[in-house]
C-alpha cells in the first residue's frame, strides 16, 4: 500500500511557501533535478533544460501580476528548498509543458501519449445521502507518484484548504472550508500562450468562499493552456467548465457529469490539437463513468465511487491505469492518485498509486 504524505501548513505567501519548501526539501530537490529528464523522454522534440526553463519563465510576469501572494508562495518554496524560482516554476508547469508551444521549436512540444484523468461531478439529488460528491483519478507518468502530497493549509483568516499536489507544487485539486471543491481533466487546444498556469488557478479558485467567484476566476483569468474544471459546492451548485487559453464552454448537466480528456463542446473540439489523442481510451473511460453515474442515480456514494476508480475496462487505458509492461517510470502512464471529496463535510478520501491496490485515506478540514 502507498500512503500519501500530509503536510500541515499555516499562513500565506512567502512564509507558507518556505515552510513547504523546508519540510520537503530533499524531495523537492529530487523533483527539480529530474524534471527535465522526464520531459525530455516524453516530448516529441528534443529540448535543452535551460531552454525548457526559459519557456516556463515566460509566464512568471503574468503570475506575479495576477496573484502576487501566490507568486510569493512559489518564491518561498524555492527559498525553503534551496532551489531557484525557475526550477520551482518548472515543476509547477508540468501540465502546461504538454501543450506549451514556441515558434522556435516548431510547435512540437506535445507529449507522446495523453494523460488519462477521469472525473465525476455529482449533485445532491443524484447521491444516496443527498450531498454533492466530486472526484477524479489523476493519471500521469508513474515517476510522479513518489512526490504525492496533500497540503492541509490554514490561512491567517482561519479558513482551511485540503489540496492534493506534488512536492513543491502549489496545487492540483482540492477543497476548502467554505464548501467548495474542484478537480480537473487535462485538455489540449491549439491556442496555448503565456499566461496563468494550472496550479495557480487551482489555488486562486479555492481562495474564494462562493462558487460564482471561483467559476469567474477560472472563466476570465488569462489562462496559459487548456483544462476541464469540475467544480462543486456544499450548496449543491456545480459546474463542468471546459477552457482553452482564450475560450470556454459550460457543459450543461442536470444531476451527474463525467469527463475525461477530450472536449465535449463541439466548437472547442475543433480547437483540439492534432496528435494530442493517440488512442481511444478517453472515449471508453467517459462512457464507462457516465454509464455508472446514470445507472446508480440516487444511490451514488463514496464507497461505490471508490470501486469506480478501480475499474479496469479497456485495460491498460482504463480508469485505473497501470501502464504497459516493460515501460519505464518516465513513460508509463498510471493512476498515481484517486481523490473523492465531500464539499459539505469538508472531507477528502484519497488513494495513492493504483487505487485497486490501495485503501483510501480519509482526511478532513
């Protein structure tokens, strides 16, 4: 079994980041030292480490302008871990690198294989206990699993957040004490640009107390790349929002919505980058998950959703992914974590790599 480390932090900005960096200094150092190697393995075109850092640093000015407090936190992580800000920005840009493009590189920075996250967004009337439930599997190269971390953050205002992430990264999904929660699916469109990267958007959205403000942030921020955002609230209001860097679409749903790694909106589908989807696993996972949500309407609960996260239909490109035999950790796509959240109760259920082989830890705000 693989337990995920939990790091309790207090404060905000530089001090918060320093505490994060100091606590996980060795692990963050390993991440910074090896991050270029995995990108080199998976990018379609060869790129020097310095060139890759130069690319991600192009976002630094807009990150600092958009959220100075989070940029201070990023800087604090660097200080606490004894790394450069550019190295910490590199590991925070892991999903942007999959579709970060630059004319000098002939727009070839596309990963060889797509990630395989599967998400589900359940409104109260579809759940057994009449409460909202939100969750996802988080699929990346197996290499990333050793950096799995949950940040339990208490801000100076007394508000709390539970954030699933990787060591040194500001956030990948999570929930807050105001009853808001969000998960994601990676998408890739053809309009990537300099802008706000995904971990910043996660934390910015979770800094709000109202779902309308969170959705507004995700909708109108100058985003760097594409993503599907599944957002839920204790009040029962929920959204499935598909975004590119410049466009957005709200996927209307009544009771429960699944999402995987292709655009559902027909207009945005036309913007999908050629070569992003190299197999049909995303379509299978969407059907399997949506069928489950529909079949168990009114009876959906956490225990059943844990089993959904362990589903192996269309293995190895399944909801619970294990990669292909003989693949290196740098190339083998695996379900490195699975997260199920109850916004009303402030509870996160989280499993480490391969949820079919692991129990779910239950964490609360």
